[in-house]
C-alpha cells in the first residue's frame, strides 16, 4: 500500500483534491465496484488513497455510490475518481 497520511473522512473537505499525476480511474473501476458491493452488503470499509495539494491522503470508509467521475461517501462527501491513487479492501 502506498504511504499516505490517514485522515478521518470528516476532514476530506478540508483538503483541495486534485487529479493524480496519472489517471488510474479506469484501472481502479473494478476495485471501486467491489468496494461498493462490500460496503452495501457487509458494511465493510475500503482504504482509499487520493491526491491533494498537500500530498496523498488515505481514508478508511464505506463507499456509498460510484459514478464515472466521483465516488460518494457518507454525508455526501465526493472524491473525484481522477484523483485516485489506490483502492484496497
């Protein structure tokens, strides 16, 4: 797993999310769908690493919804799929 600062999901909005140096959204699509199923079925959490102006950040949370451009977390928090660096569950 990539080294990234672990932050609470409630603090995501305190960071400016930017696109990853390389767009991994297509290759991570299957992992996102898997994390979504695990969250909806078993309430399992995923580790999501995304890019910010302060460097990579990681949250451990349940994914509520996935679209081509965003993943949605509890409370309507959105993370751009183009900012994703890694997904693990």
